[in-house]
């Protein structure tokens, strides 16, 4: 009985250790009414996290694209394509990642997302994504020419205050609990 209880606790708590799930666009989801540049600025994407794209499958889908295709809203050569209304994408590598909606006019209207995935320690690898503002009015989308300079990386500021240190302490306590709970269950 104790072994079963420990196993159930392990199953319930284990997903919290592996990474955060970022619901793209927050409660609005993957839609044309969200400013994804602003949304992404409020998130920290870490290797091991996941992106959850939730959208109306009849009008939207998700393409993972190169930076050049992101900047120009080109949809013909996606690195990966997702459809069906809900997709979870694992962030397994550090560096920039680019997504857009390939439906006609949606990317040009701002339905695109650029993120930078950092290492679990908080140290980014690769280059941060360069983003362009969604066009206003009927102007054509702006593009950023590829950089020929050597890329530089910027480390995010370390967590400050009580919240930063308590967050790390919670992960440590959770990890220790996950290891000790089965051991105690086996002994009892």
C-alpha cells in the first residue's frame, strides 16, 4: 500500500520537475488578436520547457521556420508544420526558434512568434532572435537583413530577492522529496 501511494505521488509530481509549459498567447491562445512580441517578452524559455499552441484548427496552424522565413513571412519551406488545433512543442535545444501561422495574411498581421531558448542554468546559447514589429495599416511587412557581424549573447539577469532564491529552493526540495519518497516507502 505504501509503495502504491509513493508511486502515485511520484507520477503526479514528476512532470513539474522537467520544465514549464508556455501556453502561447496566454488565455487567448494562437490567434490574430495577440501581440506575440509582447507576450514572449514576459516569458523565459528554458531547454526542457514546452510550448502549447492552442487554436481554431479550421483557420490556423503552426509552422516552425528559419529566421529569414520568419522575417519575410515566407511559408513555403517550414522546418516543421503542425495542425489540428492543439500542439505541444518541446524546447530541446538552446538558441532562437521561430514560428508563424501559414494562413494567408496572418503572419503579415503579426501572427508570428520568435523566442530564445536558454540553458537550464539560465545561460543562453546561440543568438537572441531579432524580431520585427507587426505591420500597421496596409504597409508591407518589414524585414531585417541577415547580420554579418559576429553574434553576441546576453545573459539574463540572475533572479533577485526572495522570489528567485525560494524558487530554486522549491526545486531542490521537490527533487529531494522525489528521491526520498520511494526509499521511505520501500523501508516502511
